[in-house]
């Protein structure tokens, strides 16, 4: 366990629905809060801080809905050192309150316009009142990392005497450092009540400070999904949990395989996109570029992965570019569950390199589209594009000329249209007229990835007689992708016709 000595299991209080919702621009409705709470409960969260009951009527309705939804977790409300806040929390049917009192002289003088003795009396009185009404109380020192620690210890002792079940130390503006956190919690863990660590991430050390506090004796960590929260956010649930699980081999009791799904849910409902390089849940966390890393993965995934992506509900992604080799692409094909011939693999690699030479990173989504296209067009095509020329502009009618091979015979045709794609498709239809009379019923374009150099995916629905199929093409050029989709569709329709003729002859 690398130095961690725990007398009991580490507990977690998630404050996504309170501190996380205080992120500028975030406002969750009742249904959204309930969905996130259910996800946290599925994760086996110990305490869910469902909100701050004194905030609004809507907030109270949400907290009460969560409290009465049959979850296993302890449901908590944030409260100030006011008996009226306790009454409001009680009306919401919560199990516990997170009773927060300012403890730094800065907050006491500026925020409360009071003195230390007044703060102690307020904490004791409200703790006593909450306990009289059957609530679990977690007494929390706000801005504790900038407080007089002797005063803070005195307040904690007074709170314990008044019945506080747990204590909490809040690094409200994220100024704690790990070595100081270790010293503080070595001291406060001996006060006689379990103590929590609540860290903000203003200097990017929330996770490190949380781990340091747990190592020194803290028994509970306050966290948020995706690390959301005011300013730079809070200690990230996924980072703290997986650091304990993977680096210290501690069973946290959290259902880790559900972490990524909950991360996506929170991101969607809050509108806060997860940074691509975010640990554990970011898009790039288990993404590998072509080259030495991919070759290492071929031998052993542990070479370049500190944990298995499946452990947090994720999958490995292979991103390729102009340096892609056959081994890298072959690995990606295996990840997709696709079997390819040597010829097909060479064609896929060539297309990847072509996009890479244009500065394009080829994601697994891109590669899937390329592979599907290659596998489709290399099935003994009846129609093969040899040449395509398109002329278009604001002063000319879009015109396309094509040279195709139809059953081994060259055909040259031209066509016009309302745009270059339409002109190219019309030219192809003219070239195969009389042999395969097809019609285009539907045409759809998607940019698989962002940017002006995005890979585009073209879907077409085509018909010949009473047969109808869907085909697609993919590439960096929308005209070529469209032509590829159409030709792919034509070949599939012609193969279907041949198969039907063959069946009729056998019959």
C-alpha cells in the first residue's frame, strides 16, 4: 500500500450536485439532479451532497426528490450555522447536513463581521440543534487552510462535544500543498472524530492534496465528477478513486467500471465538456498514436497504459497519421473485430497515410469509415472509377466528366448538375445507363471529425428496379467520398442482381 495505513475503509462524499453546480453557467433541473444522484448511488457513493436547501424552492424540491428516491447513499444538504437552515434541510428529508462555518480570520471578519468566539458559539449551537432533530452532522471549517490551526482545533473539539459526527477541513481557495496537508491531518485525525478533506483545484493540486490527507489520517474525501466546481473546480472523483485503486492498491468500494458513463452523463447535463487531456475520463486518456507506442501495445498493453481502460468503463483508441505502419493499422482492425486481407490492409494504410500527409489525425472513427469503405469496394467491383474531372465556380455550370471501367470496358461520359457532387453523380449514372439503371433516393453527408480537413462520410440510398440498398464512402474530399459511395452502391446492387439471377437458374 506504499505507506497508507488505514484503520477503516475510505469514504467518499460527492458534492457534484452542490459545489459542482456552483460552476458558473451550470443550473441543473430536478430530473437531471436525480439522474446524477442515481448514477452516484450506482457507483456506491457513501454520501451525496444533494444541494443547498436554503438556496431556492426548486433546490429544495430536488433535494427532497433525491432523499425520497430509495437510494442507498446518505443524502446530505449544505447548511450555514443557522437553525433556520437546519429546519429547511429537515423539511427536505435529508439524512445529514454539511454544516459549514468560516474559520479563517479573513472570512470571519469580512464575511461574518464577527469574531472567533462568535463562530465557536454558532457552530456549537447549530450542531446541538441539528443533533436534537436526528441529523448526522459533518462540521466543516471553511477556508481552513488559511486559518489559525490552534483555533480550528478548538472549534473542532467544541463541535465534537456538541455531538458532531464528522469533521471536515476545507481548502476553499486551493492553497494547500501536499506536505502541509500531511502535517495537518496527522494532527487533526487524532481529535476523536472522523475528518474529511475538501480540496479545490486552483493550483492543480486538489487530487495530490486529497491523497496526502488520506495518507495522513483523513477518513473521507470530498469529490466531484469530472472535478467540476467553482473557479478551477474540486478534487476529481475519478482521479482520487483511481489513484487509490491503481497506485496504492486500495479497494475503495467504488464501482469503477461505471465511472466513465457517469462522467459523460454529468458532462452532458451540465454542458461542461471534459478536456481531451483530462486524466481518466478525457478523450485522449486511452488514445495512442501510431509508432513505438502502438508497437509496444502489440506486445503488452501495460507498456503504455497505467491501467486497463476497461477498469473505468472505457475502450482503447488508436489514432493514426502519416507515420502509420501496417502493424498499427492491423492492431486497430483487430480492435474493431475486422478481418482484412493483405491487399485490403495495404489499401487502408495508403488511405491513412494520404490523410496524414494533409495534416489529418485519423481517429478510430475515421479509420472505421475508411475500413468499411475499402472492404466494400474491393469485393470484385463491376464498376471502377478510372478518372474524374469536375469544373465548378460562380460563373460556370458545374460539369463533371468520368472514365469508368464497366465489366472491363472503358466508358467516357459527362454530366451537369446544380453542384459539383450532383454533376459527378449524373455523369456516372450516364456512363452505366443501359447496363445498370440506378436511381439515387437519399444523400447524406457527415463530418466524422472537426476542422476544415475533416474526414467526411457520405451515405447514399440507391435503388435498381425493386431493390434498395444503403452505401457509404469516406475521405477528405467530399466529391470523391460521394462518388465512392455511389459506385459502392452500384456495385452492391449489381452483385445482388447477379445473385438473384443465379438463384433463379438453380431453381
